[in-house]
């Protein structure tokens, strides 16, 4: 900007009279302004881009915090690839607008205003004429923006689809191979790729057309000025310097005008991406509106409570009926009622799909249980804040998930800090200690993604150790020993029984040998508790439990003794 | 860090300069689309000519018409200018579009090639490569290449053309002033060089941090139920914050460098213009140059310094694209599983009877036969060994045979090698010694499609594809109806609103574990396999469900060979032959009564189980 002002001055003087010093002074000014300009731009860039980075960091943080607090059904319904895509690609798109996009927007706006101001000073009529193209540019930009927004959303969606297809294929690779599904998978993935390709090309076409059109419009302005301005100079209405300066200003506007196209591009993309991010942020977290009204943080249940008769049971489930929201699969649980006293070890038996996993999910608050159905020490679970509720319970799930960290980290996952002594104890109880100590790095051994370096039985024992180590008074084991042999299960069960009295245990298994050692057994079938009692009591009733038992007696598990 | 570890290092962005060999290999993917490339370059050349002629035309207008005040014919020149501009923009459109098509096509081809290759990599590769890493290969790495192809490659050529063209025009118009224009160049180059290295390093570091951040993210999304169950949202958040902060710090460092870079380059460019103005102004005063020349010079000077500004960016794009392509080629260069190789020998297209020179066997050929099979899993490279190093032997001379129509049960403790037997039969891994025969043919001589069409496997982990129940079952084959009713899938599905069209969710997460197993069982049956392989498929199904499946198996097994890794006696009792595995060897085999009568390991196991059960 400054350069052109000086240019005009020097050009004017040079054209009019011989004044070398004036020229030198103008040039010196120009150099000075260039240096100043550079410093300002450095500061502007820095502050703006750094702020954008901070915003990005903040949004990412917020998004992560929010997402991990979304209810579990959300994760069942949303492919991991989609979640990842929003937290990476979409976030980048937002940054690109907030940082470089906004910077360009501000920079070009300033250029515009300044250039137009200077142009007005030189020749208002020429300015008016050359700005005639402005409405065209605006109109074009808006149309373009709309098309671009639509197309970009499609691109982002097909990208997420592609990622999801890929992820699924990698996770199920053995199956793909076993069933020789390579061709089918290639076809499926190829379809996603081509869709992505098609949407990208649509964007490219729009983008190229817009760039060309804007560039042409901007240049047309220059041509117009060249003709009209040139005539004005020839007629003596405008000085030559003024004409040159004016043209230079107009040329300077060409680039920002084109850059506006890019900014609109970024804005639309960022906008589409932010929309996708907001879809997640708008979902209520599972903590919202729950337990907020509870006065203060309630203490954890006392560890050393004496089990006198007047005290309410540790856990009571009353007429619990529950149906999953999705899938339309009917009621998973119907009128389930039972209660557990402190320190009891209760077995949960019953057929697949009988509602065991659903019951566990409800106890942990993964799905909201209807009010007045689950009571912890007499308090309605619906009124207990989720964190407090979950701190009472340590779950060992069917599918053992470990983090790609050390064994120590994984075992201590439920604690606030690493505690090697507690970890060692828990690992011993879970009958995992010898194997851990034989590993090259012992407790510091890293287990790899999803515990890839451990066997199925080792993973299950690690998750049991994790539950024991968390110190929660209530243990929920959801068929957690399916991958260990009967002998190991017996040993682990010994470990669990040794904390009987301190910990309350609800244990679902198909193995009768373990069930027979529980204080009490609940039989859950078809979403109902069909039987309840001790092993011997249930056997003598010759009902559903006896049925299960006699079948298994026939089908005794066969394991190596050594 | 050895090369074998390449896959474990998320972003091993190379510090070395441009690897020409890699670049050449990359360019090979462009060759099929050379027509488009030629088109892009041609439009680029034409566009550049049009663009560069603009300032010259302005000079003509000023010198011929404006300065002398001669308006006649000026309109023509202006129209010419306009035409040049229209040409420039038209070619710009063509070039941009062609470049996008080129980039996207190459990427599409590369991605499909990678996927096809990946599908054929040995199972060991997937055993030791985390999913996230593989995902990155096919997504971010490929995208980095796309950036190179669509914005880097052609526009670099374009920039170079503009630079050369501008320099030539300047030298032609006025060599002395041209040299003045170039005066700032050495300083500028020095400045760029100084920052370039830092920018590159910061860039690399930032990518590494981002990769770690994303790995953490992915893991916590997959394991979110564990985070929730242990109320560790706070801890996860703190750890995420730390990673996020590290990434942000690195990106701020990079931003600082860039903030210095662009204005700096611009400042030097402006200095050059000021210098030009000074020298040119003086020349103008002395009448050495025309006014129009000076104006044109000022325009050209800008065009000259613009591309230089982008050079560092282009270099970065090139660098990271090369690093990405190195990782991509690593996947493409990985050896495919041997079973995908063409089958040696003449037996290729013969459907079934063995055509080996040996005389036709008089005795009936066993359906499945292991002859002294030795096997060990490759040791994971993480343990510091070479990638193909062998671990301890898992199978140590396993021999057994199973006749057609027989059901064989493999029993034994965890880690005895039972699952391995099934994996080897599917040829997921290559055996070290011995032979595995399927209906008398070595499985190495059976084409993959035929081998896997003969076998049907039920995995321990019942993985389902997202889609409906029906889609999952019909993946196996056409015998869907029978498979559905035999396994009872139709029974539990009929209780749902959507029935068999119920969507199972990612990995089958909407179904219970037992239901998933039933579906995966139905899937295996739907292809009506000649040999059914069951790997503890019933281990977490309750006795009632299992009983149902056993009944179903009773209906389906006659006439079909089955090899079952069994943990339950009901399965074992249903078997015609029982193989007792212990520490990688088959120690006993026979029927249930035979083995009991023999009084060996099996007998001991059986009585131990029985005694324990009656003792409670």
C-alpha cells in the first residue's frame, strides 16, 4: 500500500521535474514502510494463528471431554471411524478457517478498504466504475459458497465412510481370509473410494471454476481502468502517476479478491466440519441432569459396616423392566427383583440373551434404569451421581479391553495413581503374578494395542486384577473367565473368594463348578429371574437350574490337570 | 531402530533430503495418466504465457497511447489485454481441474492397490501391526501424496516456469534493471535456507505429536466402556490434555516460524522493488528507460518474488509426501501370503483327485491329515528380534488324520496348540516342517479359493460385519435358510421388529455375545462346507444354547467332516475321534470309550472333572 503511494509521488515528481533527492527519499520511505509492514504482519500472523491453535486445542479438549462422557449406546451406534474422523479431519478443517482463513480474511479486508480509500482519492469516478464488478463478485461467491458447502459435506461424509469400511476390514481380517471375501471387501472398499473420489472431483471442479471466474472479473476491472483511465490521462483529466498508482491498487485487489474465494472455501469447509462437531457436542452427556441436585458429594459406602439386620441390602433391584432403545428387540428385562447383602458372592446363571449383560449395564448406569428400580444401600440409583455409582462397582467385562500401556498402568487403571504394591496383590489374586514376573520387563511390560501381546486368558486375568485393584467394594464379573481353563478359573475363584466378606461379588458364568461355590445363585432367563437360592436348594427343586446342571454334568469340562 | 520396526513408528518422517529413487517410483503412478498431466502442463504453459503478457501489454498501452496522449487504437490493446486475461483464467481452470483429476486418480489407484495388497498380507502382519497404524497408511499417508500431486507437483513446475519466464522477459527488456531486480535474491535465499531447516524439523515433530494424540484418541474411543466403568474420565482427560498441549506447543512453534517467514520474504521482495524504483527512477530521469518499461518492471518483479515465497512450503509438501510414500511402499512391498501365489505343479485347475505321480491310493484318502507338522509363530519384532525370527515351537511333530464324514475333537489345556491346528489348516501361517493334506492333496498345492471354499471356520471371537443379520449369514454362502434354522438364529431374530434385517452394529456390538456366536455359526454353515472348523465357538454360550447347537450339529454333521476345538464333553462325546493335545503334541487319540479304557491322560482328565463335580 505504502509502496504504491510512494510510487505515485515519485512517479509524479519524476515525470514532472528532475528531483533525484525526492526519489531517493521516497525510496527510503518505502523501505522503511516495508520493514514496518513486515513487523506488523509478523505480529498479526503470530497472534492470530497462535490464538487459532489455542482455540483448536480448546475445542479438541472440550470435544474429548464431552465424547468420553456420552452415553455408551452412542458408541454402539456410531462407528469408531466416524468419531475419529470428527475429532481429527473435521477439527483440522475448523482450524484452517480460524487460522489461515481468518488471517486472510482480515488481511484482504484491510487491503480492500485501504486500496479503495486511496483509489477514491485519486479518482472517484474511476473507482466507482472499477467497483462495478464488486456485486458480481459477491453474487458469485455466494453461489459458490452454497455449492461448496454441500459438496464438502459429502466429501467429509464419504471420507468417514471410507475410514469405517477400512477399520472394519482390518479388525475382521481373519474372517475375510477364512471366507475368501477379499474380492467382496475390495469391491466394498473400492465403492467407498470411488464415491470419495467423485465428491472430491466435484469440489475441484467448483473450486477451479470459481478461481477462474474471480480472476477474470478482477482482471476485467484492470482492463476497464486501463482503457478509461488511459483516456483520462490522454485528455489531461488524470496525471500519469495517478493513473499508474490507480492501476497498481487495482492490481493489488486482484489477489485478495481471489483469496476471498479461498477463504470462502475454507469457511464453508470449516462450517460443515463445525456442524459435524456440534452434532456431537449437542448430545447430552450421561452426567447431565443427574445427581446434580444431590447435596454435596456423598461418601462411599463404609467398608467396615456391620451387616446387622436393620441395614438395607447393599443392592436391591425392584421390579426392573427395561427395553433397549434401538433395535426394537423387545424387553431385555422383565420384572427383575432381587437383593444382595454385603459380602455375599452371588452367581448369575442363565442362557445367552437372558439379560445378564443388560443387567450389568444397568447396574453401572451405562443405560439409564427407570427410577425406583435399583437401590444402593436404600438409595435410588437414579439419584446417585454416576461417578459415585460407578466407583462402587468394578466391572470385568466379557470382552477384555486393555490399553497399550504397561501392565502396571492397566492394573492400576481404576486408581488415581500407580500403586505397585496394590497391583502386585491384585495380580496375585487374579493368578497372573507369576506370568507377569516372568515377562522381560515385569510389571513395566507394555501390552500392545488392545493387549495384543497377551493371550486371551492373560487378558482376562489382567482385567480381573484391574477390577480387584480399583478397590471398589462391589465386583461384577460378566462371564469374565471364558478364555481360561477350568483349573485356572477355580484358582481365580479361590482368589475372589478370599476377599469374600469385604467385597460383594456378582458373578455370571456358564461353569457349574464355580456357580456351586457361590453363596447364592440367581437364574436369569428370558429377561426374568426364574429361580433363586443356594446350589443345593436349587438342585433339589429340579427346575431350570437343575436342568442346566444336569446338562453340564453330562458335558463336564475337560481340562488338562497339569 | 531397525527397518523391521518401521511399522511401529508412527511418523518416521525422514530427515534426509529428497530421495530421487522414491520420487521416480512415485512418478510411475502418474504415467498411466500422462495425457492428463500433459494437458495440465500445456494449460499451465499457455496460462503462464497469457499471464506474463499482461504487464507487457500495459507497458505498450502506456508507452504508445497514454504517455503521448494518442487514443486511437488503444481500445484494441485493451481488448487484447482482456483476451489474454480470459485465456489465463480459462487455462487456470483447465489446469486446476486436470491437476485434481490427476491427483485423485492416482490416489484412487494407489489406495485400491494398497487395500488389495493388504488383504493378501499374511495374518502375522496383522498380528503385529496395530489397526491404527494400518489406517494411517491408507488415509493420512495417501492424502499427503494427494497434496503433492494436486498442489505440489504441477504448481512447482508452474512456479518454475513463471520464474524463468519472468527472468527472461526482464533480461530482454533491460538487462541492467533486471540485475537490480534480482539483487535481493541472495539475501532472500539465505533467509529462506535459515528458516527452512527449522520449519522442517518443527513440522516433523508436530506430525509425530499429532500421531500420538490420535493413537490415544482412538484407543480411548474403543475402550470407552472401561474408562466409564472405572470412572477414569478425569485421568484420561488429563493425559489427553498433556498430549494435546504438547501438540499445540509444537504447532505454535511452527506457526512462529511461518509468521516470520512470509512477512520476511515479502519484506525482501519489497526492498527489491524499492531498489528497482530507485535505480529505474534515476534511469527514467536520464531517459535511459521509458516510463512503461518501469511500470512493467514493477509488475514483473512482483510475479518474480511470489513463487519464491511458496518454495519452502512446496519443499515441505514434497518431504512429507516422500516420507508417506515410503511407508506406503512398505505396505506394497510386503510379501503377500504364500497362499495367494500361483499354485505350483500341474494340479492347478483339476477339481479334486490328486494328480501326483504316486499311484492312486487303494485305501480311502483321509479328509484331513497332518504329517509330522512343526510350527512356531514368528516372534513379534517388538522383542528386539528380527521380524521373521521364530518363536518357541507351538506344534512339535503333530500327526493325525480324519476320515471324510468324521467329527474330530481336539482337547487339551490352554496353550496346547489347539487353535493353531485350525489356523494352519486354513493356511493362515506357513508350517516349518511336515505336510498338511486335505483330501490327499497338500494344501500348498490347493488354490486359495478352493482351499477356503472347502473349509468353513468359526472363530473364537465371533466377529460380525456391520450390516444386517441376514447379510452376515449370507457372506458364507447360499445355504442360508438351513443355517438360520439349524442354529436358532431365525428363532431369536423373529422376536425383533426388524427380524433378520436387524442391524448388528459395528463388530456386531448390538447383539449379545452368545447371539453373535450363533450368527457366526450360521455364517459358517451357510456355505455348506466340506470341512467345518469350530474353534471353541461355544465356550461362552450357555448350556441350553449349546445343547441346541449340538443338536443342530447332530443334524448337519453326517456326511461332513468337522474338526472341533472342544472344551466341553458334550462336544467331545459327539465326536468320532478325539485327539488329546499336550504341549504341542498329540498324546492320545481314539474314541471316547477307547480312550477311557486306555487309562491315559484322557482318563485322568475325565475322572478328575467328574470327581470334582460330584464332590461339591
